[in-house]
C-alpha cells in the first residue's frame, strides 16, 4: 500500500518522481513462539542473507539467521546472564561479511555489565561472553555496535557515575575482533550538557570517519547531536546539533537516532515532538566542514496521524530505505520511504508494508533487496518481510569494485581467494596477526574469476587480517586459522 506524503513543502528534497516498484513477499514469523519478542535488529551475512537479533521478555538475547528457505531455530546468545530488553531498547547487532557482533546489557542495570559475543561463521556458532565496560565504579547502559573498515567492533554506550548521574556517551574499539576492549573515550558533552539518559544512541562508521548519534539534554532541550571522529574513534574532536528543533520536554522520550555515513556525508534520522506531534525527521551533515542542513520532516503532520517514532535507516550504494512506526486512525503501522538512487532525491510516496500492531521496526538493504523486521504486539513475535526492486544498470556500473571471496573460512591448512570484477593486474598480499605484526607478504598477477590458494600451515591458530592491494585499491578481510 502506498500513501501520498502530506506536506510536500516540508519534506526533504522530494522531487515528485516515482520510486522503484517494490515486489513484496508475504510476511512471516522469525520466531514462532508467542509473547515477549521485542526490539528486533537485522543485519546481513556475506551472501546477503538476513540475520535477526531481538530481546525476549524472559531476559534473553535471541538470534536467528536465514537458512535459504526459513529462519533457523532461535538461540539465546547470553548464556545464563539475564539481559535488559524492552520494546524501545535492547540488544544490538552489527556484521561484516560472516563476522557478526552482538552486544547487550546485563540486568539489573545499576549493577550489571555489558557483554559482546562474536561469530566468525555467519552466526552458526558464537563465542563466550566478553565484557565490554571495564569502567570501575561507573554504571553503563544502552550498548550499540558498528564495524570499522578492518572489521573491528566499535561499541558505544552510555556511562554514568555511581549514583546514575552525569550521563555521557563513550566509545571503545576492540583491537582483537571482540576478544577484549580497551578503555573508552568520551564522545559527548559538546555544549556542556548531559545526554538524555533514557534515550538509546547509535554509532556509525565509514573508513576513518565515525559519528556518535545521541539525544542531548540541555536544560530539557532534547535535540539530537552528532559527535564526530576522523581518526577511527580514537578521539572525538567535533560535535554538532543536527536537528535544531529546540524540543523542550520535561521527561525523557525514550527514543534515539540512527544513520549512516556515505562518502563524506552523515545521514541521520530521529523523532522529535517539537511541533506538538512526534514526527520522523532526516538530516544531512557534511563531515568536510561539520555543517548540518538541520532536520526536515519526512511526511509532516497529516489527517489521522497521532505520532511517528523509532526511525531507522539503511543504505547500500545509492539505495536507501527509512522505516518508522506511525499511528494513523488508531492503527500502528510500519511506514517505509525508499529511493533506489539518492542522487535523484526522494519520492513523493511512502509504502506501508505492515498495517497493524507494529511497535518498532528495523531495515537492511543490499543488492536489490530490502529486509524488514518488526515487533508485533498482537502475536507477540518478530515479523519479517522481504522486498525486491530493480537497480539502475548505470548505478551498478558506477558502484562496481574489485571484490574478493575467501573460502573456507575458518580453515585448518589453506584458503582459496577468488577475485571478481578485476581487470588483469598485480595483487599484493599482506597478512597481520591481531597484534598488527606482519606474518606474510606475497605478490602475484590475477584477473576476474581467478582463484588462488593461500597456505596457512605456518600460521598459529587464531584471527588474522588479510590486506590485498589490487590495482591500487585496498581490500581487507579476516581469516581464522583453526
């Protein structure tokens, strides 16, 4: 179902063009169990298959992956450690090919720690719990995770003093693929204010650029801010108010931002009630000069709308999708705004892939497919729906880059490197261990479709970074020697 956006004069660069038609599958359950499945998050594995993480009311962090025909039987990732979860907050998920990172907060929140589990085989098996927040007598909340260019997990979380005061956002980046975490660095406090202490945040990365997205609390002004790092998260030297709505609210709205970085531009979405109605907004921020256009509404207010909330977005090349929950004429529905080419702006219609009982949602996008998950408060489970769209061939040609597949991974003795979209050229290989020490270098000629073997016999068991320079373009992958 499509709906016309109500206030075109207020929306972001709407051009009136029609978006690519999306062909939808039928909705299905990720988990068949009813009751208490909340706050789903979706990411993709190396083959573009969806993986879903959510919280369950019995304090479990549940995970399931697409097997080709259905979702696998959900498993709890938290062992016996009880996990904080709610409809508005809970466990978070990030992936880089077949490396998967899941983070969650132990209950009770004022005493518990935060943990990560990682998988190097696309979610088939997971590690034991690794503590994230080594912060002494401080208190932590709301872990969120992304992945660096070389596959390291970057975790942001809210940090308090021992009295649950002085809320701030901090960031820690693992140097050993989630096996340990160094001390955190501060990523908030730009206008001298604390952060909105019950609003989750988001961390996004692209190459060395990172943005910590969070809601501030400056004398009850609840604007959304971005803290910027240009050195991979070692320091956060810039901060900017990216919505500037001056939303005055005496209580916490329990809703945070999301976004992504494309080239040198930060795209972010969030909810604000500054107009009197909770509405979904989007904003663009230049990372070259740290300047923001300010937030603009996605739809504006329209007859029958009572609120919009929990805005999420995903990007793949020029294709971008934004989802949110909205209440229209008493129905809680999932709304989707989609463009297959951001260069052409945004269409003047949005779709409604789910009509009733939606609490919150998430979205992933890749290779002509959109993957939606949402919490359904009628069935008490997590729902899933896939949409397919056509990609402009000119966009495909423009975005095509050298690609590399490594198989099997993990491996005992050797791996096969298969190159695609590669013209004849020289390939330089460098392998580093988790300490950054170079343990192998070699050079050979390759072309598209060629497969080369890489001997691992002389390497000790563990994780390694394989860096390949192909015709001047650098590609980094992880391998595991068993």
